[in-house]
């Protein structure tokens, strides 16, 4: 019978694996409300995962410490507790997917290495690491792979990983930035000190520097270079070692070889007292390359800033009314435990914990994170409230309609993860080129060394030339050229209320030849809006609108919402109606300021106002009349009007030479009226979803690249079939979107903005690829012919990566 005596944490050993704790250890995990110290972030990540899964009893029931990471080929067996523990992993019966945080991401080399390693793992269908957010998206087959296998594969190449959690991920990013900052500081300090000792050798004339003094300065330079080699250069050593473990030539391999060759030759020259040393070149190269990587890290964080804001906006708790309406006592509970039909209190300044319906009170919501809309949006009883919105008004009560993990904001974050986890064709091409580039570079460096060795008969000149070839190359620039630009563009669009969910969206939108638009809900609002208030008596239009909105308060009818929204936009005050009554299908009656009013059909209002007025109503308009005893006051013209930016959007694509098509399920005559009004050359109405799908597929068979814009609900099939598609996103429709992009802000003009951004993004990507190619084509032969020394080669490599990153960051400001 196994010994169930719990292992007591000793102060000098890791509570998880039992290994001695290194000095200055800061990692700890709270297990059963007791803080226990861990020896490394890997043990901390595993322990935290076990706690998060509610498996704390593992530590009470275990009979031995977990296997240590040293020499292990797989993660400890207890991590298998994570396998299939989360039902949200299931895509279907056989396929699972999840997002992981990976520690130690340094540059594009890490991305390439991790993806290559997981691609070889049996059962993994896809693995993409988002360079902007440092999150790994994996899809696998449950019959041949488990999450533990994925984490174990990452462990073997030196990367600690754990299930994604926004707070832990942010903490890991802060630690990584601080570590890189310290390494950069040490490298810079070493470089400056080494420069002080090598400067006399450069400045002294022949024979003026004493040999003993020269030897002393060489030894001093060696000692001052060691901190940079042993600490600052750790990212390059680890990256190269991880690549070699999986028998791949990663992008850190030539960098590490260049540093090792220059430092090794310098040490040999120092010990023997013969030959040249390159301590200054080594420290400068490490410092400059770390500067480039620090800049790249900052760029990635900026590019992923919008997503980080979304993730941290997910509320952790909610105020639950367990006994409503008997009691209004609120208990604070975890947002993840909320169930459908729970009643919650939302206070001013708080985030809505889950998608809900307002059942008591009025308020305004800040939807800027969800839609990009900066102006507060009024909400009344019966209105839907999306999870993640901020209550900018008064205290309200709401009924939960979807769980917190399925809320609008959660679905939005999932879609962004999906977008960042995929790569467009141009990025895949760049990664393939970079992989072959490294192999060719190593052969070229070897060939350069052999050539100059044969020419000179010794390695005096051959060695620094080979080092310069290894150092001057910049394969990272090729791999950074596309993802950095796409991340910056996606970040900009997300801040503008456009969610890009497909990897090829911007690339394909730029190539589109035909733009197909739905009518209802796309070119038009898809709901009644107040077009005009026609005064029929002496009362002003604003007064009539205020009376009508007062009568309609609390009504869920679409026409009522049109009048209420118009009154809110006009900033009219809230009045109180009494003695309210409704005549189904006809209208409302109520008393406001001691006068009885009726709002509704002409026949209904004529019951108190007398004979109807003899005024015509424009075609396509739904009239709603307002009257008081013995007097007609106003007629409200409601219709499903064009969006204000519809004409501007159509004109933009027409000017770009795109063929525009209006494809609608509405009556053909009505569709043609809208098409003629907007100047769309091809208009087709009366099409069912299957007909729309067939129409788009016929265009594609003719070689057309089709961009489709629809409302995201009944157009799901045709949106999925189009080469690139945009859905008008709102509430529940967001989760159903089959489109490559969702217009969270509801602005049709955002499609034109996306097209401008796509055009600018492709220009930036081409510029980056062109620069990276031209730089390597020019710099590598120059180094091979002895025109560049190692330190100058290091400058060139750092500058090359910096140019690519800075050029891409321009997209964060828009096209």
C-alpha cells in the first residue's frame, strides 16, 4: 500500500522536484493556501497547472518528488493531469485545440524552431506561434497525441510551456523583458570596458606599445568579455543548442558559431601570445544584436497591445443575486461559475461579466474594446449587453444569457487567437527561404575560410573573414518581414473595430477583383431608423419625439427602438408616462404631463385626434402617428435606410477598379433601387443562400478573386466560400461568423479602411523582403571578400533587423 504521507517542503529544495534551490530563487506556487518555493519556472508552471486543474491532492498523495528536468526527455508524468481536462479543447470528436504560453521566446528563430519541432510530433495537425503575442496555438488528434506530449516536446528543446492564462502570461512577459534588459546592460558594460583596453592597441604606433602591457590588456579584455559570453549571450547559446537537439539549422546557429569562433580564436591568441584578438568585436556584436532583439521585443508587445487589452478586460468576478427577487443581497463569485438565467448586479465602472439582458434600470455602456466605438451607447430594459462592455452609467440588473467563457469578449479573443496562429502564404515562403538560407550560409562561411586559407597559407585572414560571414547574415530579417508587418496592421485594425480572423485576409483583399455586397444589414441598417419627424400641428418636432420616446419606453418592438434611439441621440430628457396601455398591432396610449396621447397607426390615433390629415407618405416609409385629444401632432417616418458610409465605400472600390455586385435575397425591384442609388453596376435580387453561393462560385471558376461582405448570419455559406469575406459583427452573430474579418464597429466604411490598410501592408512587406534580400546579397559577399571585419558585420546585422521592425511598426498608425 503506497505511503500517503505528504512530502514536507524543505526550505532549501524545490517542492515539486526536490532539487536544490538556486540562490535568489523567486518562483513559488500557492498549493492548498500555502506558498511553496520552486527551483525554476518550469516546475512552477507544472505545479500551477496542477493547482489550476483542481488536482492539489497530487502533492498529498505522491510517494516521491517529480522527475527533475535535468536530462529528462519528457515532462513529469503528473503533467498528464492536464490531458483532456478542459472540455473546451474539443473541436469535434477526434480533434482538439488549445492555446499555450511558451517561455523564452527571443526572436523569429524561436518561432521557426518550435513550429518545426511540433510539426514532427505524431498527431499534431498544425502548430503556429504568434510572434506578436508569444502564444502557441496547436491543433491535434486526440487518438494519437495529448497536451502532455506537446509540452514534453517543447521541454526537450529547452522551452517551458503552460496552458494560456492572461495574468500569468503578462507576468512572464514582464520577466522576459527584465531579463533581456539585464543582459543588454551587461553586454553594453562589457563592450565599453573592453573598448577602453583595446583602444591603446589601435592608437599606438608600431613598437610604441610594450609587449607586457599589450599582454596585460589582452587578459583584462578576456576577463571583461566573459560576462557577455556567459550571461548576455545565453539567448544565442540556448537557441543554437535547441536547434541542434532536433537536428535543425536554426537562425541562432550562425550567430552562436560566429561568437564562439571569434571568442575561441581570441582566447587562443591570448594564451599563446600570437595572433589577433576580437574581444571588442565579440562584445559589440552581442550588444548590438541584443539591442535589435530588445527593439523586436518591444515591437511585438506593441503589435499585440490591442489583444492584451482585450484579454485583461475579461472580468474575473461578478456580483450574483442568488435569491432574486426575494432578496437583493449580492455575493461575489467567480465569473466562470455564472450560469444562464443568473441575475447579476453591474455597478458603474465595472465590466459586464457575461452576455446578458438588461432587466432593471437604464445605463450607458462603453463598448470601445469590443467595437472601437468611443461614444457611450445607451441601453434600456430588454436590450442585450455584451460581456466585456464597461458600465459607464448607473447600477443595473441583468439576466445572464451566455456563460462567461462563451461571452462576446471571450469569443472575440478566441477569434484573434485563431487569426494570429495562422500564417499567410508570403510568411510561409519567407520561413522556408530562411531555413535554406542558414544551411547555405554555413557552407559559404566554410568555403570562404578554405579559400583564404589556401590563398594566404594560414588562418590569419581566413578566420576573421569566416566569422564576418557568419555574423553579417540576417535570416531573422526575412522571417520578421511579414509577421511583424501583419501584427502591426492587425493591431491597428482591431483598434479601429475590425477583427481580422483569417491569415490570408489582408493579402487576398489586396488581390480581390470583385466586391460582392449583401443589401439588408450590410448596405442598409437592417432595422428601422427614424428618417424624419413630420409635424402635423403647432408642436415642435423635438417635443413630439420626446413624447413618443416616453410612451415607447420599455417596449421591445423594433419601431419603438428606432424612436427611442433617435431621442437618445438628440439628447432629449426622460419623462414619465402613466396609465400606459397597448392595443396589439395598433399602438400605445398613455398620459404624459396630465394629457392623454396615442402613438401608432392612423386608425388608432384617429380615435382621440379626429379626422386624419391629408398628407402623403413617401414610398418605402413606415408611418407612425402621434396624437393628443382633438389634435394630430406628428408623423414619424421610419425606414430601413442606407448606411451613411455606403456610398463612400462603393465609390472607393469603384475607383480602385474593382467590379461591384449587389447580391440580395430581397425583392429584385427593391434591390435594384438600392443598387441604382449607389451606382452599383450589377444588382441581383431574390436570391436564396444557395443561389448566392452558386453565384460566387461561378465567379471564382472564371478566375475572379471575390471579396464578400454580408451580415454574418444567413450569409454564412457564401461568406465561407468567398476568397475573402467580411461580416457585420454584433452580439451572438460574432460567434457564428464564418468570415475572414468581423466589423465589430458596424461601420461598412471599415471595409474600405481595411482595403487601404491591406494595400499599405503589402507595400511594407515587399519593402521589408526587398531590404532583407538586398542586404544579405550585398553584405555576405562583401564579408566573404574580406571587406567587412567582424564588428562591422555585427553592426550590419543589428541594423538590418531594426530596419525591418521599425518599417513594420509604421502600420500601427494606419495607412
